[in-house]
């Protein structure tokens, strides 16, 4: 599904160039649940931003299915990401002045989907995530776990092939974190490919594969067949 | 007190650390306060301050009420009526007469002749007003009799300019219209009456012929009266009305003898025409000041947002809300005070400039900044400081200290409230700007209409200059004046570059210059008490061709139209339509009283010419033209048309005149374009000032819009990042931000248009052929404002759409 070849990312700081990703080669198959780990500053979020097509300043080859992302311009990348990718953020990034339902509708509103269909899709996802009763509440009326639940609902409402999550449980206590990770596992079982960035070993065990980064280099790529099933 | 000084010290330091903000706020305040104080200075000096005469509240300007209706409700006074008022009234301690003319002043020492505004006045004018000459003496009754030696009083400016302020000028002889006059006094520098530009006063009964000054129907004079103690203006006016009515009833055969009298306070008479425009301009500067206040309030709100963390720390360290509130106000007062000081300097410069360029305006010399104006300025500073300071201080969120300290987020509700407040302030600012824009646009359209008015004659490449032949050397009626004009035209026409030249008593656009009654010989007599009258002009046969006035029927005057053989008349199209409806006027006869004085019983209509306008803002009126060579008139305008730059002919033509009479002054050497420009000076001035204020407001509103949207973009950076991360395209972000920035502009526009519709009616009297609710003007203002708002919003909105989502999300 995704193939990264020799991906490099650096930032200019004055006269020097600071490398955050070095020669990353990574293949992600459909149905994968990949966890990116590593210490702070290792390049995890940078890699996730590249996968999310939010960052343009990298070098190398990025294949998304048959599409060579590295040959696309910014708009084409935006179009592709809008169709195929969903994002979950550590601090939820719900918009304060939109209700739960409106927040979930947001990514749909950026596509050419008729309003009626959008309403149906939002209703389905509210039902699926069991937050129908909260659809008219504003984010500040929800707990952190509920906010992240809505954040995930928003990320998957348009049924993306790839779900990217940046420290999705970083701001949650352990019970809420477990619920969210269960949700990810369910989504993965239903066919959504997931890439998450986390510091948590426990969260990593919900995935099928761990990729570790250190100082921008990929230092580990380990797959365990039964990992997700073991976590209870 | 110590704490206050401490806070003041901190405020100065804080502003020093934000020089861009401080400079901007001070500049905006200075402009607002300066413009408002300048206009207040003018309004107070010109309209509100009592006249500098003795007990000015008892001075009344007196008028005849000539015909029923408003048109002649405040007519000039005939000398005969005035004489009756003087002898029969019981209400005035004194009455005085005046008449404004133009005279040629020439010195005895070979000084250049010049044309001056002169006032013929009754000997008691100065005592009636309660004014003493600064030098020498005023007129005595003996000076003001027919046959007395000529005496003259000079204005201060004329004395300084022409006589170098020499105290020995008293008893010297000057030549006014070639007659010797002894200078008997100099008036004080501040004195101006009857007009601001009057430079010389001579006795009226000594100057004007008995026939003219004793007539009951010759409305040429202005009368002023001083009320006796205890008499009200209403009682006095009724007193004069009774006297006038008696004269009217005794002369029912003369329709021009007025039937009643009217009065106005002297101040109102002097400043009446400029009252409305000055109040409109003062209102405009008040709008501008409010806009400036809102702008500064907006800046302060943004600044408070930027200082939120600092204020939270202060609060956490124990500062009370009152103390923080006071700090806000001190900063605002400091900005307003510095802005006010700069504004006062600006106002001083502006009023000096105004006095310099509009010295013709009534009471222009009295315009200066005094204690009251300074107090007004201080009041304005306090008001601005309070308005701007209170808005930002009341909005400062000092309650959620902990939240503020913990949050680094840009997306908290207080930030949104601030953005909301800034939008509301901006909407108010835009609304006021719209009112100014609509007012200015109406004046611009009106002025445009005025300047593009078809005068009925050529206005390009036509040069005009005015001459007044002194009676002493060119007695009228008589051949001398006719011969002078004839010779002058002959010589001017031979000058290289002159295509055509003519002479007329007044060119189109130069003014009314009097009407006179006439009778159409072929028509039955009019019923008693009715009369026909029309404007009259004297011209040479070549005038119509020179001025490009078409001859629609018949022909111009024959060459033989000289002196008592001059029995032809040419009428304008309006004259023909009005007095010969459905008839052919050619060949009809008109009996004209002025012509009868030179022995012409009646004149035959030989031509009909196109209509012209005597004044640029007035409709074409009926005009009758008589041959200048009858020798009845000794003044007029020379017109010269050329195919090249006609202004270059000014000197050669003046040399011709000087060659014919070296003591003859030439006045108003102007092209027709300049002449029309001069006659629309008031409108041009008002339009320019109001437009400047409106543009300034537009600029402030645009800066406000730019600032607010930049602020909103900063507030919403992370939100924009989220939206982009969730799939929003650049153009969607651009549209979102533009809508966000444009709604206050739109709301302000709607409010402003509604307010304009309610207020512009007050400007009706200032508009020419323009309706106050002109849809084109409202549409143009709407378009302009939205365009400017869109431009102002575009940069921050574009910046928002270009945000790097990774960076934007990192700011959260």
C-alpha cells in the first residue's frame, strides 16, 4: 500500500542543516497496524507528517499504492490525502466552536459530497461510535477520552484506507487510553491500515509491527503476528 | 500619587518598547483630534463668537420683502425706503446704509492702478456698529453730502500693503476712479464690513447720484440697524414693515416698491451661507475622530491580547483588577495626550492654511486658537482616552488567571471574544466611514455636475478681464466710454493670436449684475402693480461670436448702433420663450428705461441668441442685450478667444489697455475656466475637505480591517492547520478567512448606508443637480468600500491559506 524509498528530511538552521530523517525505507501493506516508536526528536512525527502528505520538504520516493506521491504537486497530494487518509491528533484538535456532529462533518465538507449524504454518513459514525447523544455538544463539554473518540470518528468518517495517529492517547488516562486503542484494533480488523506514533509500549502491543527511529535513522522494524490479539 | 507616577512610568516604558504601535496610535489620534479641533476653531471663531462690534446682539440686518414668496423675502434695500425708515422708525437708535462696489485706486506717485472692493457707506456706519478707526477719524455728516469733497477710510491691510503702514497717510490724496479723495482714517485690522474683502470706505450720499439713492424701487443697498434698548427684533421689524407698507400703498403703480420688511441678526447675515457647510465639515471631523478612537481602541484590544500572559502574571502576583484597569487607562491617556498635543499643532497649521487660502471667507481673520479651543482639545483628548481605554480595559480578561497562565493556546474563548469585539468596533468604524464616503461622493458628484454645466458659451481658450472706466474721465451716458471700448476692441483684434474679441458688461458665470423692467410696445399695458423685468447686458456686436454664443434667429447689432442711434436689442432664447410665447419676436419693440436715458424710446428686436447662465449653479435666465456703444455703461469685461494658449495674450492685451489709459486698472484677468473655477471655490473647497476626511477614514478602516484579520489569522493559526490537515484546500481557507474579515465590513456597510440615508438630507442645500439619495453614489460607495475591504483582507487571508499545516499544528 505504501512504499517509502530513501526518504530524507532536514531543516536549515542558519548555515547548518539538521537532519531529522535519514534514508528511510519502509513498506506498509494493506491491513497493517504499524507503531512508530523512538525517543523525542527521533523523527517520528516528521515521518507521520510525510505519510499524511502535510509536509512537502522531503526527498526520496513515496509510493501510495500505484501513485508516485513524490511526483505530485501540493494540490494533487492534498486531493489524494483528502480521499485516502484520516488523521488523529494527540490533542484531538477539535474546533471549539463546532458541535460534535459539525466537527465530524468537517472533512466531509471538504469533499464534493451532497449535504444529505454527508448527514447520513455523520449519523452512521455517531451511531457506530455511540456518541449520538453528544452530537450537539461542544468539545469543551466532553471529557478528554470523549474528545479523542470524536477525533477518531472524524478521522474515519470518510472511510480512509490509511489512518494516521500521532500519540492518540498521550493526553488520556490509562482507562480511556485502553478504550481508544481497542477502537483502533477494531478498525484495523475491519480493514483500515493504521500507523500510530507512540511512546507507550502497551499501546504498541495493539499493533502488528513496530518501527523504531533514533536520530532520524530507522533502527528497528519488527513484525509480530499475534501481538494485537495478546493485549487484553 | 506615587503609585500613579509609577504606573505612568511603566506605561511610558511599555510604549517605548512597542514604538510601532505607539507611533501608529499617536498618529491616528493626532489626525482625528487635529482635524476636529481645527474645524471647531473655525466654527467657534466664525459662527459662534459674537461679532467684535459694540453690543453686537442689538445689531440687525434689515431687508425689504419685495414680492410674495421666499424668493425676495430678504431683498436689498432701496435708498428711498431706507430714508423713510430712518425718519419714521421708533425702534432703532441708528440705521446705516452701505453698498459694495469695485473701484479703481491709483496713487499720485505713479503707483500701479488696482481694482479694489469698496463700500459706499452712510456717515454713521462706524458709529452704528460701534467701531472707531484705528487711525484718523470716521466720516461726519458733512462728508456724506452731495458736493462734499471726497473722503476715504482705508482698511488696515490696504494701509499696510499699499502705504507701508505710514501714519502720515491721513490727509493724503488718493485717486478713486480718477477722482481725488482725502484719506481721513484707517480701520482696525479685525474690522470687516460689509464684506471680508472690503478695502476702502467712502461716503454713499457723496458718491451716488440723488436719483439713484432716493429711488423707492432700486434695491441696491444694505441696511443695518442698532435696536433701542428694550425693543425686540420682532417689534422693530414690524415697525419697519408698517412704514414700508405705507410707501407701497402710496405707489401702487410701481410694482417694485416693496410691501414689507424683514430682518436677521447681523451675525447670521454675515455667516449664513457658510453655516451649513461648516457644520457639515465639523460633523465629518467628529466622525473621523470617532473612527480614530475606534481604531486606537482596536489596537489596544489587540495589544491587551498580546499582553494577556503578562497581565495574568501581574494578577497572580497580587495586582487588583482596579489597578490593572487603571494601567489600561493610563496607557490610553498617554497615547491620547501625545496624540492630542500633536493634533493641536496640526490644528494650528490647518487653521493658518485655511485663513491663508480662504481669506475671502466671512470672519476669516478672526480664526485663531484661543483658551476655549484649547479646553475643547483637552476635552477631546480625555474623551478619546476614555473611549479607547475603556473599551480595551473593560474587555481585558483578568478573571481566568490560572487558565491564562496554563494555556499557551491561541484558541481560547477570551481570544475569540476579543476578535468578536474587534469586529464590532470595526463594523462601527466602517459604518462611520460609509457615512463620510457617501457625503463626500455626493459633493463630488454635485461639483462634477456644477463644473460640467453647459454655460451656453465657449469656455475653452477664452480670456476675460474686467475694466471699470472712471466716471470722472468717461462720463456716462456719453461718447467717451463707447469710443474707448470701440478703440480697445479694434486694437486687441489686431494682436497676433487673437481670433475674436468682444465686450460685455458681464460674461456668463460672472454674476447676476442686475435686472431692469421693460415694456413690450406691441403688447397691451400690464394691469396696475404688475411688471416685466429681466437681466440686461450691454455688449458690442462681436461679443456673441467671440464668446461662441449662437445667434439662433436674426443677426447681431449693426455697425451703426452708436449713442442715441442705438435702437436695437437682442434677446436670449429664454427671454423669447417667456415674453414672446408662440410669437416671432424679431421686429418687435422693447421700451427699456435705461435706454430712455440716452434718448432711445424703444429698441427693435433684431436677434435671438442662445441661453447662457449668469452663474454656474443657476438655470439659464431671460437676458436682454443692448449695444454697448450707447455709452450708458462704463464697466464690463473684455473677452478674447484664441486658437492657442489664450493665457499668453493676457500681457499683450493689458499693454494695449495701459497704452490707452495708464491709470486704468485691469481686474480679474482669468480664462473662462479659471473664472468658473473661482466661482465654484466654495463647493470645491467643501468637496476637497470632505473628500480628504472620507479618504482618511477609508484608510483608517482599511488599516483596521487589515489589523483585525491579521489578528484573527494569528488567533486561528492552529485551527487553520487542523482544517488543512483534515483536507481543506487553500482556496477554502482563503474563502473562510475573507468571509470572516469581510463580515464586519459588510455589517458596517449596511449600518453606514442606513445612517447615510437618514443624514444626507441635511446636505440637500449643498448639492447641485444631485439627489441626496442618489442610487449611483450609494452603489459606488458600496463597491469602493467592499473593494478596499477585500484588498485589506486579502493579504492576511492569503497568508492564512499559505500556512504550513505542520507549523500551524505545532503552535497548538
